[in-house]
C-alpha cells in the first residue's frame, strides 16, 4: 500500500466500496466475452464522484491531489480488475502545463474532468503529419474504441510534435481489437488527413516520454495491487482446498510458492514508492525508478497470476475460475505501454545518461538529511585514518586493535551505538539515525566487523533484561569496544530450530551463590575466540514442550570450564567457533529474563539480528554500483558488457531488489520509530540479498573470464569479486532461505504450519 493521508484514505475507502460492488464475477466475464468492451456504467458513476479531476491541479480546475491521488484509485482498479481511463486526463493536464496550446485543448480538459468524454494515450512509433494533418495507423491502444480524443506523438518532417486529436473526425477509423483481456476497450486508430491541435513542438519527444513514464509508474501501482489480489486468491483457495487429508496450503511447495509471490510484490511496491516520492520531489531519478517499477511490477503480477492459476489446478483454467481475470490482465498490462524488454532499455538509457549525478537518499524523516550531512563530515575527517590501505598487511590482532580504536573514536564523536541510551554510552537517538550513519560508514573499509554482534545486536537485549548494576558496568565497555560479546544460539542439533537447544543449565549453589551449572556445546559462534562475554540460550527444563524450557543467560567467556575451538571457514577470517561448557557456573543474577521464557527473549534477539546492519545492501559483499562500473569497463565480443541483454537483465534485477528493499526497510523502520515491532521486511531483505550476493558475484567473475579464478590472498569481501562470491553465509546465518520462506508463508500470510511431530511433546521424549 502506498503512503496516504486522511483525505486520500477516505477516497480509497470510497473506491474500494464502489469498485468491489462493480467487480461482480459475472459482469467481469461479460466484459471479457466481447471485443473492445468498456464499463461505461462505472465511468458515468465515477465522474459524479469527481475521480477524473482528482489528480489535476486546482489551478486547472481539478482537485489537486496529484499522481498519488490517482495511484490510490489505481490500487483499487488493480485489485478488482475494473478498468477506467483516468490516466489520460492527468496526462493531458500535465502536458498543458508545459504547452502553449490554444483554448480548445483547455476546453477538452474541462470536458474530460467532468466525465463528458474519454481520452486515450497512443504509444508506439510516431505517426506522421503531412501538411499539418495526421496520417497513419496506431498500435492497439487501450480505451481507443470508446475514446473521444487521443494524445499522439507525430513526426512533422523530422520535428516531433505532440498533438490532440478529435476522434469524431470523419477521417478517423476505429478498428476494435479482439484481445487477451477485452475489458479495456482496445482499438487501432487510423488517420487519413485528420486535423490536430498541436500541444507541444519544441520538446514534444521529451514530454511524450515523460507522459509514458508517468503511465508506467501508475500502471505499476495497478499491477502491484493486482498481483496482491492474485496472491490472496491463491492463499485463500489453499486454505480451503483439501488434498491428501490436509489443506493444500499445508504443502510446503505451495507455501513457498505463495511466499515467493509476496516478496516479489513487496519489491515492486518498494520501487513504486521511491519513484512516486522522487516524482513528487521533482527529482530526475523518478524516470529511472519508474522504468524499474514497470519491470518489477510486470514480473510480480505475471508470476502471481500464473502461479495463482496453477494453485487452483484444473479449476483455474476454466471460464468460471476467478484466476483468469488476473491472468489475462497481467499479460495485457505487461504489453500495452511496451514490454519489459523495452522498459529495460529505457531504464539503462535513463541511468547511463544520468551518471555522475550523485543523488541524496530518500529519508524516512526530513530531519535525517541534516544528520546525514553531519555524519558525512565527521567520517570524512576521521575515517580515512582507520580504513582502506591503512588496514593492508595488518595481522588479525593488529586489525582488531585498530577496530577498538575506531569504536572508541565513534564514542567520542557521538556515533557509537546511536540508538542505545546515552547513560550507557550510546547516543540516545533513533534506529533511523543509526541507519543513516551506517549507510555512510559503509563507504569506508573500516574494521567494524568485530563489534556488530556486541553493539548492533546484543546490547539492546542486554540493556533491556540485565540488572542495572551490570548495565552500567558492562554496557559502556562494549560500546567503547573495550570488550567484545558473542552470541551462542546454534548447536550441532539446533540451528534454524532454535528451540531444540540441549546445552543444559541446572540449578546449583556455589560458595553460597545461587546460580546455574552449564554443560554442553555451542556451534557457529562468531568471534568467540576474542569475546569477553557471551549471550547464551540454554535448556533449563526438559519436562515440558521444547519452547517452554529455555532460559537466557550471559557469561564471562574467561570462566573456568569454557573452551573455544576455531572452525576454519572456506574463506576469510576464521571468525566462527565451537564453544564447550564443562560444569561452568553462572550466577542467577546473570539470567536475562524469566526462567523458562528464554525462547521469547531469543526471538527478540533474532529480530534485532535480522534488522542489524540491514543498510548493508550487499551483506558484506561488493556494492551494486561497483558491479555497474565493472560491466561498463569489461567487454563481451568486443562490445561493452553493459550493452549485453543478459547482463542488463541481471543488473536491473539487482537494482529492483536494492531499491525495493530500501523502500521496504525505510517503511519498516519508520514503523519502529513509532513504537512498533520490526515486521517481515528484515526477513525479506536477508532472503533477497543473500541470493543476490552469490548471483552478482558469479556474474562479475564471468565478465572477467579465465582470470576470474584468481583469489588474492589479501583480498577483501568488499573489494574483490571472488571473495564476494565465495562466502554463502548470507543465505545460511540467521535462518536459511527455506526457513525464511516458511516464516513468510506462515506468519505473514497465515498459511498452516508444517507438520511438527515434536509439537507439544515433552522435550525429554524427543530423540
């Protein structure tokens, strides 16, 4: 859903009620059954409600709610598959703002806003003006069969002109087009010396291209809403249909399919949100973002519509089946403004033409812009002494020492643990401020990796649950980098299934101190070999269900009985370890949360883990901008690699993922700033970017060719494509792809949980 105010919410509610009533299945099928159909009854009704004038500026006689207002209506049209020609009214109004056309064009606009006429926007190659009169035949154009006017780009002896044509002229012929989706009044228009009103001449081609980009953006809104409706059709059917003695939605393949619909829709919506914000701000990036939105929305809608039909099985392929409406609509909307292939090329023409123009990120809150400038200035003055070449050739111990110095420097500057309370050493600002600084800090190759778990993940939980005395003693030391913390969740038999932990904690009194005796093993513990303290999830009760017998603690990693054994990874630092506990005593004052409530505390920790560092869009790998530059400098068969269609498709896919996730996360963090808990956006980010890092790393190496096999021993994940590609941890740590898809399906979309034979059984009975 796009962001809207109270006025637009009222309009959306009105549109939802009206269009839902109009979207009777039998009525929609009647429209499908006849070429060039048009819902004329709805058009008359919406004119009375003021919809045609909704987006037009007040100075032109409209209601002044802009493109966002029109997007609200497009969402509901997409959801219901009711088609109405609202966009050409806005396109004409925008063209007239840049035009010196005569009063007849203004009269046409007034007529359209009143609902007394219909206009269409002609795409495709320019037609021809011969002695000022229009000649030629248009491509199939939506609403042309019922339109009174057409907006057309024409060539007048080498000069492009944008013209308005009265389709009542006797020289105009309409040819109704039998179409995949016949509810959009499609027709071809033939002109045989037709009089025109010239709207623009000097910059007609640019104005027409912008009108087309606006159409792409608004259609992407409609497509995204249609994709969601198709997804919900599939979800609801999967919850109802019984197969093999269970609901269809209990099958993991169905759950993952519907979850795949969900993240594609969210990415498309994220791109649309950014494009709309850029358009409203007058930022030139809106065109590039609109092109990306167009491609993302095509792919999301077609995937959802196709797989929704597949979920319905044989019923989906029938005339009576509901999925056909979205299946047809998704294909027609994918073609009417030009296919995804054309819009991919438009995206690259916009992006490459605008290279070198640095753009400021779209901020979730206006005040963050000034904070970003402050962070940039401070980093420019301080970061170079700790980053890049300064780190070359350092031993592990030396790099860690440099990292501690950098962490202390951030404390001095007020940029360490920005979202944590000031009384413990943080900056006392918001999660959004932390993100802004993190985005800027990532531009430098700084030794921050040793402290992410301590400062970005564990401290928030520690400061929430630990005794006040411990908070004041240990919090500032961790924030300054004097002490490092590790997180001990996983075990040999408990990875994604966190509740299966077996490390045993038993009540014990030692030297008159009540506490716990820990025995067992932890696995995949990052930085345990240098950690001073550790966060532990342990089993304190085996008599009840596995989730109910877990308690969280923190322990001094130098305690007697704790031993650490490094695990050599495929590449990079040997940062992960096994940790063994042999009669390790922990005072009860080091318990975090209530006994037996540790699973809930651990879930809080996991949500923070998935959010922490989310501004790192490459999950520790090379940036997308680096890959764009790489593709421009490499060649395939003597031509720049970036000119290759396959390369462009992969780069645009990555761009859509990046922009979509930026917007999703910005919305999520704005919600966190309002006191809400983190939502599914963090899981989507991890799911998408873990895959993307491997995919893009492989592409970069493909462009290098045979020399791509080299792995520089001194390489870095952020500066070397081979190092960026080789590490699969982004798709594993914190939950594998498959677990995340299950989480989205079950917790976001409400599909049934997988069958779990251990559910509600006493843990001691589980093997």
